[in-house]
């Protein structure tokens, strides 16, 4: 089972679009029509020369046949399948589904994402109810007053021949407590009505932030000018996509850091340097006399139409992903639980020591990428507070000159990872059957 | 002379009502209303029974219970815990910490009397 089988469906589509007969195409490429038929129906794997030739005859980029949005779609489908219970979906036919019914497949993934979002919302709300200090204080207050009222009133009712002095005292206490109860109850109602999240759709603040950054292609010309300073504020003020305060706060931090990085590594100078030395973070760090993590962040903010796709993943010392800019052939899970084999996590144990690894995400055909990772200190550690760290992993297209270097096979997360006998595995894979 | 009960609770009107009920039942009631030095009050009063609220200013009732159980003179003194939260988790915590009995607010006066009578045979 392999994603590369979906290539067949695309070849068939292209061929039919171009109005070429199967036998004619087979002849031009130099394979038998029956073999082409098997390829087109995703029954035979294809790669290398045959793929290049087919692409040539069909007049398309070979990459259009072998990769693209389908990779994301396939991973989405696998994630969705992973969550399901009962009669499992036919995992071995995932590619076929994506290839033959792309619309339905997209819808399925979209609904899966939506249900994930909703689950998170429910979790957030439940969590808020359980741990909301205001709610628990208010409830405690209400219970206390009710207890006092109940005890006092039953004394009044149950004690025969209670002295007037005591009667008065308990009446007064009940009066006192009941007005306290009224206030408490009113405050509770007000609090619940004015719940901070009356927004129609609640995404996690991180999701909102990433959606905002993605809308802008992770590049902000406004922040590139020397006069920056209020530019971040202005960008936030002009935005109406982010609803939660937390998201705006997170985004502001990211934008301010962007400005700082842009000041240290001005766009024009960086582009001149890149044209000279290529996407070489080491050389850039030296030339601009700055640290590697900053160079990584800066590279991920350059306009994609000039430098091509550049991915970036940032995590904190707990391994939680705090920032992710996607790269076409490298998936990053939305929530926690990324593959422990990523160099991103490796560098957490070796602060300020950069590493470069060729990675290949399992289940993604043969697409290798270059991953460069480095961890840096955040703030200052003390005897009472641990030294915080943050790890950055830059993802670049595979370097043609390093093609001979070994490739490390990694996953996205364990659930959808087919790597056999992996020492880093946390949970069984739904893909292992197919292996 | 009645048995001595020490009520550790911070709500004045609950203190007043519970004290009234217990003293009418023949108990000698002492009260204490903050967590910090509750253990000192226990040592000073040497009560036959302690009624202890879980949510006290200064120190949690569970911590005070630990201190009482760690004190050799009072390790065996019956302790009735009062709490505003009926969650199983709290009940388990109270039992593990050595509470003799556990009562959830709001309680009725009869329940209080039942509890203290069963904990200290008259």
C-alpha cells in the first residue's frame, strides 16, 4: 500500500483530458497498454523513468502527478479513519477513495476537522466549568450561606420554647445570610450570562493565530519597513478574523518578534545574500551576526514566490508545538503528539547545537526534505525557575547535493505512522496492518 | 460535664447554629475559625471530637487533618470533616487523610447530631 498509487488516477485523468487513447499513450511511453491500464487503476506502483516519460507525453510537471494536495488529503483521511470505532473503514482503499471521489474525500476530512474543533471546544468548556476559580468560589459561597440558613431555620422550627434572645439572633442570621445568598446567586447568573465565549465558533487561540498568519502567507510587507513599531498594532487593529483575546495576544507576540527579526535581517539584504549563498542559515547567521533560531524564523517569513516553500516548526521544552508553518511534503500535526524522531525534539537535549538531517515522512512516497534544527534558551534560568528553551526546526526542500546522505524515516504522529518496530512508538498505528 | 467538641469553621453563622445545636445536646463546644493555628487549638483544647471544615482561610482542612493525625496525643481523636463539595474524589481524599466521617454541606441539624453521637459514645 502506498500513496504513490494515487498517481495512477491522476495519469488517467490527464490522459482523458488530453484526449489520448490508452494504447497510444502506452506506445509513446514504451510500455504495454495492459501495464498502463494497471497503473491507471492504481494496481501497479510507478516511479522513475516511466513517470517522467508519462509526464512528458502528457505535458505536465512530473511533480503534479506524484505529489500535491492529495498528500494532505490522504493524511487527513487516515487521521479521520484513526478516530473511528466499530467497523473500520477500508484503509487499504484510502487512495482509491481520494482518487475517485476527491470531493467526498475532502468533505469527509473537513467534517473530521470540524468535529475535532468541536471536541476541543467542549473540552475547553468542561475544563472551564471544572477549574474556573470564580465559579468554584461563588458556588462555595452559595453553599456556605445555604448551610447557615438551613441550620438556623431548623433551629427556629425544631427547638421547643426557644428563648426570645436566641430567636432574634437566628432570625437576624437568616436575614443576613439570605441577602448574601441573593447577591451570590445574582452574581453567578451575571457571570454565566456574560460568559467570555459567546462567539459562534470557538477555535483554539493557536488555530486562530495560524489561520491569520496563513491568510497573509506568513509574510507581512508592513513589518519590513524601517519605520516599523506600530505596524504590528496596526495589523491587529485592521484584522477582524481573530475573535479571542488570547489569539490576538499570541499573534502580537509573533508579529513583534517578526519585526525584531526583520530589523536584524533586513529583507533586501537577506535576499541579496540568499542569491549569493542560497538558503544557507549557517552562512546567513555569520553574515548578519545573529543566532540560528532567528535566521530560521526569518527564512520562514520570506515571500514564498521568491524563495519557494520553507516550513518551520517551533516547540517549547515540553515538546508542545507553539508555531507551525506548513511545508508541502511534510505534515505537522495540529495538536500535540508529533513524531518523537524529529530532530526538533532531539535538539532539546543539546541547546545551541544545530543539526541537519535529511528526513522522509513515512507514507509519503519518497519525498525527502532537509530539516535543520536548533534549540535556544528563552529568558534566564534561576535557582527557583528552570531555564526555558525553545526548539526550532526549519524544513527546506531536499538539497540535490546531499542526495547521497542517509535519510531518516520519521512519521507525523504515531496513529497514522506505518514505520515498523519503531522504538519511539507511543501507540499502535492504524496503518500497521498494511505493512 | 459534657464531652468536648472543637468546631473549626470560618462561617460565623454556621458556627453559631452548630454550636447552639451541640450545646443544647449537652456538648461543651469550643470554636476556632482559621486554618493557620488550628493544630494549636486542638492541642490546647484536647477535645473528644473535632469538626473540621475543608475550606478554611490560611490552610486546607486536609493539611490540618494530616497534622492532627501526626500528633501522637490526637492521632485517635475522631474527626468529622465538613465540605461544600460532594465529589467522590474529596471523600476519598478525606478518608485517606484519616477522617472518621465526612459530611457534605448543606447538612441538616439532625445529621450533625447523628454524626457526632455516633463518633463519640455518650
